[in-house]
């Protein structure tokens, strides 16, 4: 029955959009009844939820725009319903929280709406695409970032990183770590200054040799997760694990022992902090 239901969703994209719109509508109702609840009980100690100028009205507006978008668009999110549900379940128990998303696309309104009153930030490699999306959804928060790697370098970077002390625990960092090519050093300060509760990696592009590849995003997510000071793990969701580079880098830096769920092309990792400064390996 599960496989049959999944075929229905894939064969009828409108059904997936209808489900997403209905879910977002339900979230609006839940929000309207929970405005007086204490947000501090729902996320990590680090969750300042620094969304600038956020208000109940603007949050509802974002969700209403999302409903309109998915109810009238024939373009569905890249992920399947089963894959989306994995992240949605974690967001339900964690929101409002700090949610970092590598990639800006047809699913961005959905992710932002699933984290009401939280801080959801998108990182996108294509400036023109960023402008296009933000023109349609101005309430989204997104930055354009540049990547310094190419997919064609993935194997060489993986083979050589252990010979560079700047890439290795226990003292590895991301900000200003120009000695480690896998560290994403050109991100906005907000990314480094915030302790992220959830990280979604669905970008940058990684399907042709000249593409940036997701090596740096995976490595950076691993380093940030290990440096967490708040309680609980960092939830990292990696999409397209059917591709060799995503899978190999996930096993090297996010670690099989931290894999808690696999659904379709999505892997969900729960990465605990690494306060022990004697640990000299990622896995």
C-alpha cells in the first residue's frame, strides 16, 4: 500500500501540492492558537530566533503565499512526499528553530512555512535565480554565495584533506579557515554566528564536472554540528545520496553512526556536539 500511495503522488503532482497546501493551512491554524505559548520550550538554548522584523502577521502572510503558490503551480518540490515528511517531522518537534538550507527553489516557501516564528535562511549559488525567487516570495530570507570548488576535484579533495591540519578535528573551524579548501569561508557572518538546529543540504549543483559540488556544504555542516554548544544534536538532511560524491562525503564527515533515517534519496543525520577536544577524526 505504501508503494502504491507513493506512485499516486508521483503520477499526480497536483496531489503533492494539495497535501503541502493543506499542511501549511493546518500550521496557520495551530499558530493562531499558540501565540501566547512559550517559544523557549520548543528549541535549543541557542535559539534566539533572530528573524528581523518578524511578526504574527508577516508569518501568516508567508504561509498564505505558500498555499497560493502550491495550490496554483504545476511545479512541485524536488523531494518526494516521503522525503519531505522526514524533515517535516523533525521541524514539528523543533520549531521555532534555526534552520539553514543550502539551496533556493520551488520548495523554499514550504520549508519557511514549516518553521513559523523560526529563523529560516537559504543559501543560493545563482544570483539571478535568487532574484527570481525573492521577487515571487519577498518574505523569504536568502543570500547568494560563491563556492570555490568543482565537482571534478571531489576525489582529490577527499584524498588530501587528512594531510592538512586545518581540516582536521579537534581544532577545525569554518570561518576564515582558508587553509582548508573544504571549509566554506565566504558565507555571510550570520551563518557563522548562529547555532543551527537543522541544516538541509540540497545544493549547490553537483551533477556535472564544472559544478561546485556539495563537498564543502557537507564538510561545513559537519564542522558546525560538532561545534554545537546547545543541548541535543544538530539534524542534517542530505538530499541526492544516490549520487556517489554525496554518499561518500556523507559517510566520511556526517558518519554512518549518526544516520537515523533513510528515505528515498534523503539521509537524515543527528550529529551530537563534540566537546571532547581529544577526538581527532570525524567518524
